[in-house]
C-alpha cells in the first residue's frame, strides 16, 4: 500500500506568472492511494527527502531529482519537495525504461510546486519521472527493502 500525504501550498504571487513564490502550509490530513483520509505521516518510519530545483545556472542539477535513486525500508516515507517547474509521477518499469511519462494507475503524483509525503509499505522498486523533462533523463527510483 502506498499512501500519499499532500502538504498544500498557498499561491502568494500573481497567477499571471508561471513561477510565483509559494509558501508551504502544513495539513493534518493525508490521502492514501485508494482515496481515504487519515493522519499525516501516521505510521512512517524514517522520512527521506527528494528535491528538485529551478536554478538553471547548473543544468545538471536542474534536470535531476536529488537524490535520483533512493533505497529505503518498508514503512518509510519519502517527502517529495517539487519546485515550480518539476513534478514527480510514478510510472511503470516499461515507461521508465522507454522514457515515457505515462502515469501508473494508482501510483503517486506530486505536482509542480507541491510537497507531498508518500509512504511505502511493500518491498519492490518504484519508478518515477518528471513528465516535462523525462526525455532529458529526469527520472528516479525508490527501492523498498
């Protein structure tokens, strides 16, 4: 079971700009993959961060998740902290290998500028991509042991 807990973000800048400033506000609820609601980070072991940046001075860092590949224990959570121009969408192994951005049914989907916590309970490999940058190899894996 994968649970995704979204931390809503308030738009403080004009809606006319694509990359406005946003402030994070914590939410005490969590949404699971099956749509039910519960307490945020309830049951998480360790919380690991995966981040992106909008700083284009270093294009290698701009086109990468940090870290790109992560190994965690079952029951741990990953907090995805997405910048304004990147998302993190779970895909199948086949989509990952072919650099296709088609979302996996029931997989996690962290949108642009959003911070979300995803809990991983089952061993296996989860593949994810940044949809607009997948052809630039902006991809990642989470291996759950």
